[in-house]
C-alpha cells in the first residue's frame, strides 16, 4: 500500500508539473486559483471518498457479520443506485431555489447522518438490522445524489 501511495503521489506531482508547462494543457490547472472551485472540489473529494468506501465496504461487512452470500450483500447495495439517481434529479430542481451551499451542505449532512445511523449493525436481530441498514444506505445515497450539482 505504501508503494501504491508513493507511485500515485509521484504521478500526481509529475502531472501537475507537466500540465503547468505545456502550451495547451489537457487539464487547465489555473481554474484551481478560484477559491470557490477549489473548496468545492475539496469538499466533494472527501464526500465521495466516504460514499465510495461505504459502497465497497458494506457488502463485505454484511458477508462477514451476517454470513450472507455475495448475492444478498449485492442486493443490499442495489437500492443505493436508484437513490443516487433520485437525489441527483431532485438536486437539479432544488439548486435554483436554495443555492449551492445549502444543497451541498444538506447532502453532506444527510450522508453523515445516514452513515452514523448505519453503524450499529450487529449479530442477532437480523430483520431489524437489515431494515436499518437499508434505510441508512438509501439516505446516504440520496445525500450523495444531492451533492451532485449539475451546471
């Protein structure tokens, strides 16, 4: 893991060095001088890191704690895709009314609350735990969808 992180860091630095010096860069890094754009990207990076980590770790958790099959664990994550779609569609209509800060803040808050609510999965009481997990995953996905602001 240390080698992979080091290679990724060196590749990122090399890409920044290269893109700052070519006449027609693929990625115009000057846009990062805009504070709002830079901070928005930073917030989205951490929000998506949490969401993607849960997307990959929840099926593994269900398999380990509940001794579920990979099919059942995948079906737990499936409603998340539909929830992200619903959240992103509603974000498009809410954006003109409430603005980007409230929309992104609300999406991040919904995701954080859903993650906190879903952390109590334990052995026993499988039906109640599964229902709570479904609810928290759907709320997390809707929150993630609300953070996807279309221009």
